[in-house]
């Protein structure tokens, strides 16, 4: 009889402990399991761990060198501008300005986009004039408004004038006849940028953990798709994979003709690369000219000029609930500024 009473008391105590009663503290209940919406998984994909390139294999030596070159200001005419000047790695990869100041304070005409996740885009620059981050790395160095170096020969002279770089280039490019070169500088910077990946909770959601997003955030993804935003903003980057006309439905006033300025063909007027939306909540101002300060205003403007009809307040609010889920974590150890040679 005593054994039965003891077992009964033990059962009561266990029941109280499980329910958080009896004076003990309890952990909050885990959110109820939610499956990931298959429609969302079909439209978007998780970010890769690294954005590899067959033509520029990533090695530790190359990344180490590329990280140094990214931060080095000596490859600008006045010795005061680096890649990080306009694409600040501790600020989600841009400088938060409509257009960036370059050589002697000159302003560019287009907004400096983030470098995070940029290597996975199908082309680089707003007009897509370069195919990859390796080719893109050369452009600002020689641009008279940006870093303003006169030519590749001048860059090579600076590189070879810094003795500490010679062994680093030799380690990064062991098979090169001339390891220290402007071309290899761009390859090293590109290799480093291919590791600038910022997965967010949206990636865990896409991999099947539906509880990573709230019901409101999941509804925002659906609104984003149903409104037509995913027609252009799709894939792992939610953009960065096609060109589209700015003012597709309703003309948009801009002096910049986008790819039309590049190709000289009127049919290309106002066509720009569709920007990726990764970290979009942290990388304003927006559009090719940085003319819109507010992300919400940008969403409304896109609805007006790119979609068949303007977005309602409810649609905008829902999309704005979703977009911050694309904000990833800055890889602080990977981007730590190294000691330069």
C-alpha cells in the first residue's frame, strides 16, 4: 500500500514539474511546428556557402591576399580610397550614400551596391557591363571618378613597389610566370569577395524549418509572390539574375538610360540589372541613383511603375514584414581588417 502511495505522489510531482507548477520555473513553449510553404521553396533557394568560380578557384592564400588588397588604399591616385571606402564590410557592404565620393571628392552617378552575395549575380554593375566580380574589381581602380589610377602599368608599379606583397602573390599564384600583376590583384579580390555570404533566417526557412518565420513573415512572402514582385526578384538572391526596364508599366523619369548608355541602342534604354534583395533593409538608399531613402517608398514605387497596378497599404505592410528576414549576419571574423604589408 505504501508503495502505491509513493508511486502516486511521484506521478503528481512529475506532473507538476512538467506543467511548471510546484514553485519551479519553466521554459517558454517552443513554437508549434510549421512546414515551409512549397511555393516559397519553388520560387527561392537558400544561399550557397561560398560562391565558387571554375575560372578562379578559391584558395586560402588567394583569399588572404584578396582581403589585404580590398582594404589597401595605395591603389588609388591619392592613396586615400580602397574597395572598402565605398563598400564598407562592417556596414553590410555599402556606404549608405546615394552616390559615393571618389578621387578628389568627385561623386559617381550610380549608387554603390552591396558586395555581400554579389558574386552570385549573373553580371556586375547596374548595367551589367562586367561578367563577374573579378572583372568588376578592375573597374573602380581605373575609373577617373573613383580611384583614378591611369592604367594597369601604374597599378603594377605600385604593387611591385611594396616588397611585402611579393611572397603573398607568389603563394596565391604559384604557377604564374609573373605573380605580381594587376590581373592577379583582381583575381585575389574576387576570391575574397566570393566568401562574402550572409545567410539569414530566411535560408533556414527555405531549408525546411518553417518555424524560423512568423505567420506574418510567411504571409509577407506570399504577398510578395502574389503581387508579382517575384517575377523579377527570384532565386537565391531574390534578384541579380536578369535585366529589367525601370518603368516597365508606367514610365519612370530618369536621366540615366541604363544599358542604353552602355550599348547605344534605344531598345536598351532604362534597362538595369534587377537588384538583389539580400540585406535590402540595411542597404539604402535605393534605386540605381540612390534617389529613394525609404525602403517602404521604394516598394510603393516599384508597385506603381513595375506592376500592373499599385500596391495597397496592406500589401506594402505585408511585404515590409517579409523583407527584413533577408538581413543576414555579417561574418566579422572573415572581414576583419588585416595588417597590410
